[in-house]
């Protein structure tokens, strides 16, 4: 038992070392650094399109890289690919399991993926020869629900799960290439860095972890939230991470300074954050909450500069198109809305 | 059986310590530098951010003008 005791002491010492090292580089705060910058003017976005068709709660949506199409997943057991300009349904894919919690669009536009309480990630080929959309692969190995998935390419996808791990899969063979273990609670969300070399995960252990995909290591761990992290995203230049939590706040963590820079909170907001997306320049943070609204934050000044109110139930997912032109929100009210 | 679980706990703890050592060893940039770089990125890309400028919305020309004035004044 002596060795265990020594290891525990070493762990505590290392945690103190990390706290100290973070303090050493904290020569200022983000608030002080941007004190001379004006607050962004009030941002008022309008609903331009409403995508109607799902018959139950929408749990996830993801934009395609061509910015015209997006995919949504609902517990009505359907994955729908939408043409957001015409509001037409390009594909309505029936799922084997209706308990879907996530969906993703491949960067190529050739595939979509989804998963949920079936513990699997199902890959669908949108460009099959006969025009029918079929299941291409069923990635099964997680021992918990699939909370999020994101394609790296047509041959690789990363998943996060309620079994506390994230996995990098080879879609071709349907096998696990790398298992990223370390979180002490359900992994709820993941996001891939703009250069596709890293990804971040947010979990029910209240931490966010930065992972090196090829080295298969956890590089950094960020704490501070007081409850489950439900949503996570990269700042557009890949140097910072934004998290959204059940503790009603969002936080910005800088990767190079290895610490939290600011918390986005308001005494009037007392419900959990479900989803988030930064605008193209990173200046705006759009975050969906349990109170049916989306709050728009000035990311540098940490103040609310707008609200998107239009859904009749929880906003469960949000995304900004890759050209930055539009924001899409999905809700438990079964509708998706396109705003700009 | 107690010995078995003891040694697997030891293995797990060694991994935790190894991971902490790794995380402690990274180089850190000053917050002033990190903040400046974030701000610079926002500024450099502001005009290309349609949700921010609202340039593609024909119903709010005043918003765009105010935005341009804000950028020029930098106050």
C-alpha cells in the first residue's frame, strides 16, 4: 500500500504544479486585454427558413461543407438531409433504432452517420449506385450510448460515448483504430480541430480534454465547470476551445496558455447549455439553452448581444454553415430554423 | 482477489500519474499573448463574418454602418 500512497502524493503534487504553471503565465485577463475594444452592436437575426418534416424531438444537426445541405436526426427514427435554400428534403432515411442522439455529415458530402442508445455508429452512403441510401457500416464496440460523431474523411470517423471513451474508427473495416480513454464520466460531445490533427471532448466529469489523433494521447485537460459539459467546439483558428455546460455557463479555454480565459454567464440564465457554435470570425458565440432560446455572446467582451427566440421547446442543436452565412437551430419542437 | 484488484488499481494510478506528468510538461504561452492573438483573429476576419456584419441582410443597413464606424473608431 506504500506505493499507492506515494503515487497519490505524486499525483497531487503534479496537479499543484499544473495550477502553478498556469498562474505563472497569467500576466493579465482576457477582460483586461480587450478593455479598449468596443462591444459588438446588438445582433438581430431573423428566421429565414423553417424546415418542417420531423415528427418528434430533434436531437442533432450538422451542416455539410458545401453550406447548402445539412442533416438532422430525430427520435421519430429519421435522418433527413435538407436543401436549406429550397427547404426540400433531399433524403429521408429511416433508422433501425429511433433512439438517435447524434448525426454527422462527411466533409466530402458522400456520407452521413448517426447513433444513439443502440451504442453503435451507423454510416450511410448517400451516393449509392441505385440512388437508394443504405447502411454502409455499423460501427459497434462502445459499451454505452453514442453521444456524438464526426467524420475526419470518408474512411475515418471519431465517436464519443456514454462509456467514457472516444474512438477513432476505420470505416472500411469497421474496426476501432484508437481508443481515447481518460474521462471519468460519460463523454457527451466532441469537435475536430480545423487542421484535423486534434479533437476535443466534453464529459460528465465536468472536464474537456484535448486529444492528439495520431499520437493517441490526451494533451491537455480543462476543468472549471460545475456540471456536465454538453457541448464543445473549437474557436475558428483552432487555438481555443469553447464549452457549454449544465451549470448554465459557457467557457473559453485557450490551448496555448492552457487555461480558462473567460466564462459566459448571466444571473438571468439558470438553465443548461445544450449546444454551441462560433461565428466565422469567432467574435460571436451562439449557444442553445434549455429555456428554448439561443443567446448570442460577444466572445471577447463576454456580454450577451442578442437572442434568437423562435422555438417552442428546448434548442438541442445549433450549427453555423462553413461560409458563415447562416445559423441553423434544431429543437425538441421538431423544427429546424435557418437564421441570418 | 484483494491482491488482484490492488495491482490493477496500482496500474491505473501509475497511468494517472504518467498522464499528469505529460500534461504538466507542456509549454505555456502568456495570457496576454493568447488574448492578443484571439482578438487579432476576430478583427482580421470581422468583415468576412456575415452574421456579424449583416451585410447580406438588406433589412438592416443601419446596423452595417454602425458596425463599420465602430471598426474605424476602434473605441
